[in-house]
């Protein structure tokens, strides 16, 4: 049985984190200004070649994943089906990596696209792998 704690503050150490994200990874973009070392034409070409990630995909970065559940090109950007797909993919990652503790933003609710109760219910309904002992559902402060 996996314990689920819902809190804006970290209640325990975690091995893996999941963040709510959009198809172009804008939501996780830093507001930190950095020195640009690439020529402007190269940056423009990279921006023009960028394609959106599909809804429901997990973009992996080290011990974190970005759950693509928002598409700002849609009338209703948040997709509950995408959140469910991300949770299903996440189960596979947890089982493969034998992850025991997880932090996950309340998908859909962290950026207030849906009620927190709906996001937490969706997390409780998942049949989590046996290796996962604890989940911290990160809520907005």
C-alpha cells in the first residue's frame, strides 16, 4: 500500500519528482537570464525547428519528469486523459527504477486548471507498483 501525503511543503525526502508541464515546456522554463553564447541565427533556427511534445508524454531529465498535460493551442489547455496517460507511464518508470518515494505536482490542480480534489483522486486511483512506499502530492501554497 502506497501512502499519499498532500502538502505544499516537503514532508520527506524523495527519489523522483514529477512536474506539471505543457507541450512546449514553457511552464518549467526558468526566469533566470543567462548569457547567450550561440549566434542569433542558430537560436532562430532551433526555435523554428522545435516541435511540441505530445500530450500524455513524460519528458525525462535526470531524477525528474515533466508530465505534458497542457496544450495552450487548445481551447481548454488541460487534458485529464493526458494526466492519466502520464500516470500510467510513470508507473512503468517507478517499477523499472524501483523508486520508493515520489513527489508529484497535483497534475491539473497545481496551476489551477481543475479542483485539487480531482487531481488527488486520480493519484489515489492508480495501482502503484509495490516498490513505491510514499507519494508527496505537491500543492500550490
